[in-house]
C-alpha cells in the first residue's frame, strides 16, 4: 500500500515528456505471442499493469529482456497455455492473451480478468467474436478456450469494445481466409496495434474506421516498434496545469489523438494548441465554462472514438469544479465511474449526482485538503488533481492503484512544481 501526501495551492508549470500509451502497449505485448521472432517495443511505460503483463509472458515461457523503456519479448519457447489466476485477477488486459494463445497453441486457460471496479465490464463481445473464428469456449471457475483451425468470418460486434476488437484482430491475422469486422473500435491504441501487426506482416485494411478487413497469413515476423504517446496522461497533466493556473509544454505528442480532448477542454476554458508534435497550454488565472448557444447549460459526455475518452472524465469533472459556470457530465460507459464525486463534495465542491451516470457541477468551488482513498486509476488521478488545487494538505491512500496507469507520477508532478511525497 502507498499514500501520497500533497500540499495544495502550488502552480504547476514546465515541460513534460509523456510516456507510452498504456492502452496500446498491453495488446502489443500480447501480440508478441503471434511470432517466434523477437518483438522489441520502445517507449514502454514503467507502470504496474505493464509489469503484470510481462510477468504473464514469462509464466507462459517467453523470454523477456528489459533495458530502460525498451522491452524485447521472444515467444519462441512458449508452450504453456494456462495463465496464473493471481496475475489474471490483477489485470483486465489478461483477456488479451486468449486470441494469441489460440493461434499459437490452439488453447488457453485463464481466470476471469480483474482491473478497475468501475461498473460491469462484459466479455461477451470477445467470446462471440472468437467463436465466429472457430474457438470453442467454456466458462466456470476459469475460461477455457479451444481452437482447431481458425477460419475467417463476417463478424458484427454487439458493441465497439476496444479489447474485444484487439483480441479478434490478433486471432484473425493468422486465421485462414478473410475476416470482416463490423462495429470495430477505432481508438488510437487500436490503430497503433493494427499498424504494428501490419509491420509484422499482417494484412489489415480499414484502420481508423469501424470496418476492418483482415486477410489471414500463415505466419508473422518480429518487429521493432515504438509505442505512441499516452494521450490520457497528456490530458491529465494539461488539466493539472490548467486548474492551478500554470502553463505547460508537452513534447512529442500526436495531434490527432488530442483533438477530442481539445474540443472538450475548451468548453471548460482550458484552450491549448498543438503545432507539429508540441502542445502548449498558456497560463490562465480563470477558467470559464463555454455555454451552449442560447446560454444553455453545456453537456460533456464520453463515448467511443472520436468522442471524449472515458478515461479522462474524472479529470474533466475536477476541471469543472474550478471553472466558472455550470456543466452536466454524462458518463455513458461505466455506471460506477462517477461515484468518486462524493469525495469532491466533502472537499467543498458543488456537485449534484443525478444518477450513476450523470452529475451536475457548479463552479468555481474552493477546495480544502482531505484524507482521501483512490478507488481506481482514473478517479485516483482526479482526486490527486483536486488535492493539487486545494487549500492545505491532502493524503491520498491506495496510491499504488494510480501507479497502474501513470508512470512516476509524483516525480513528474514535482518537476512541474507540485509539493508531493510518497509513503509506502
């Protein structure tokens, strides 16, 4: 267990170099099972979820070498198909091994995956897609996947699930014939995985759209690939600077990935620019909500790409607490994502929770320090941001949960001027 001790009221300014995208690197590591040759990934974030993913690969028999933010995985010696339950239950992304293991060994056994408790997170879309390719699945205490010869299929996903799309694409790359995947997720991390698979020899068309066409190939080769920058991390630090009145420069960004974030942050008064691969947020003393036409109360809602990402909803709520005006947040994807607002209310925020999916925020509010507990990665980051702009000292317990998605968080925040320490 870990706690962060934060003295609020410090202006955060400076330059940030983001780490690799958490949601891209996890399926990329799973994809290393699709070839006997080494897969070398650069700009791998040193976060807890990556650590678990690498431990799972080692348990399967893969050779893993790490050097800084460079990781090499060679799966030539993988012969085991059962994943340790204690590791599966720590990581939602453990389900991503199902497709690649069915390709490699024709079987896989894994416990129900864990991860953040933010509402019901169904796996049906994974199962339906893999079954269409020829995988038989049995439930129970463990999930058992069995596959003979995988064959391409026309598949309509019942929801645009990111991890299900990734699982099915990885399996389809080595299936016989052609797979057409409708209602596919098209988030930047899905696109990044597909492009890496192309570099390994996969034949994928339609990347960036919700209709993917995959022609199966008999084998894939190794690759050296750079993980794209994490737009969720970038959005979190932009919010931290905005609510404390600071200015921020972020180097090495992907402008297209940030467009939905820029659109939403502008509604809260935080406007940044992106030129080439550099983001700049100017210093502002006052954030102000931009009303809809006719002075209607604006609504911020998440959704599938290119909507505003759900992983930044908690951060955006904290920004609204510090902005002049009223805004309605509509969390469409997870019914427990917004429960953390109780802690913000205790800190002094004016928030009405209408139901599990909607809250109304009236700002600005002056927050005061509080003893807090991080319920999940993204709510934990939201509480850290609230503590950064609050008066007095806050303690954020269960901080190791935030480490699952944010690399060296207190070190990066201190570099921007935060007064923050960690106790184990």
